[in-house]
């Protein structure tokens, strides 16, 4: 079973090379022209167990953003719940069961994407009392640290490149969610001093730190030449060729951007400006 808390990471692992290589439009399945969007409700495709993003109790930040959009459209929000594993888009959005994916990487080849509504990336998480000002993986002090990393995610490549994998502690990307939660376990291990630092997807790390008031600091990871991307624009997804629907969503994102930012901040999502600088947990 794929960990629901890592469905976003799985999509980024799959999309990193594609988007980074500028070929995001290749291989798109064509849908009939003309919008097929329901007029009686805002039908959202979402994972039922994927906090801080979404869950069936509608407690995730993507649920809150969906409610904001539904209010602006004067439509009730209706969900089609499906785990974001392989086949998510095919069995939900492309099947016409729902009309909107609230969060995906801008340029996703499986769907058309709106203008991005936030910019974030991977982070390194450190204890506040560690006394280490992280400035990059070339810092010789890192060679003595035990750094946690989720297997097969982009930051693992940086550890290999900089000769830090021998002392790293890998955490699984795919687990049985009934018994395991690797991201939360990594955060707990940092707090309990079982490891010295951890590399995580920023929205996950920020949520745990913010929600649980943990004595931890996160630092955004920078993109490196010839390495997988660390920073990503996040957008909303619609079916291909639904131009009017995508245009309407772009207008809504622009009009509601400040409110969206407040929702993201309430969940501790680390936001970047277009130069890659951290805007802070406002």
C-alpha cells in the first residue's frame, strides 16, 4: 500500500525529469474539445487520507482551498475520493467523475494545469539547538551527521552527489499506512536526537513543525546544476482542452490569492518567492 502522506512525493518523483526537461506536454491524451464541467457542484478529485493536503473530514489545506473556490462559484463542493497512486487521474478526472485536482505540479502531463498558486520545495529540518547554519551540502560538518531522507525522492540524489549517503538514514517511500508514517517518524527521530537532520517535502515538514509547535527549523534546499529539481510550482489540474474552465480557475486564483496564502500559512507551508527565497511561515 502506498503511503497517502507521500502521494505528492510520488507525483514529484515521477514528474521531476519530465517537467525539468521541458517535455511536460508530450504524451498527452486528447479529450474532446469543449468543457465537460458539472454546473451543479464543484466536483473535486482528492485523496481521502493525505493530510495536510486532504482527507475525508475535509481538514486538509486543499479542502479549505476547495471550499474557498466553491463559495466564489456559488457551488457546493463535492468530492470523489481516490488514493493518489498510479491511476488516480485516469480513474477520477479523466473518467469524468470530477472536474478539479487542487494540487499538482505545474506542467503535469496527465492534465492541463492552471497558473501556479504557490511555490515550494524540499527542505532540510534541523533542531533549533543544533547550532548549524545550513548553507549547502558542501559543508564538511555534514559528513559527521546522520541525515534522514525518503528513499527515491530528489534530495537522495544530493546526498549521493556529496558523499553523504554512507551516514544517512533512509526512510521508505511506500509503506502500509495502517502501521507506518515515515515523514512523521523522521520528524520524531530528529526531535528525539535519533538523527541529526532530515530532508523532507516542505509542506509536510512545515505542517508538522507548525501544527505540533516543534523546536525545529527548516531551510529550503536550492536547485543544483545537473541535479533533480528541489523547488516546484504547484497548480490545479483540469482535463485537457477545457480552456474555459481553466481560464475561470485562473481568474479565481488571481482574485483569491491572498486568501489562499493565508490558508497555506495556517498549515505551515513554506512559500517561496520567484527568486527561490523563503517568504516565511507567516
